[in-house]
C-alpha cells in the first residue's frame, strides 16, 4: 500500500482541491459541458497552470486551455 507521505517524497506531486478549484469546476461543468469529475480535473489543471493532459477522454478536447496528449510512445 502506498501512503500519501510516500507520494510526496517522489517525483509525483499531490494537488489538493480548494474552494477556488471547486468554483472553477462548477463553471467548467457548464462552460465546457463536462461531467463533474472531468470538470474538477480541468479546474485543477487551470488553477495549477497545467496546460497538457494525457487522456483518451474526448471530452477534454472541448477545454480550450488544455492540450491533449494521446500518443505516449
């Protein structure tokens, strides 16, 4: 079992959700027609300045500030 402390000591960065991200996710849910979980991911990316996301979920193509990476080879 991997503990949260183990993750924070590696190259993985744990991003926490705050009230601003929750407000953004609600807006993005309507603005980009995203499901709540996808809206939360997009809002977290926006808040932390992340502009690339590796996904096969086509819904993220509607999010204008995200570059979708599908070819990981």
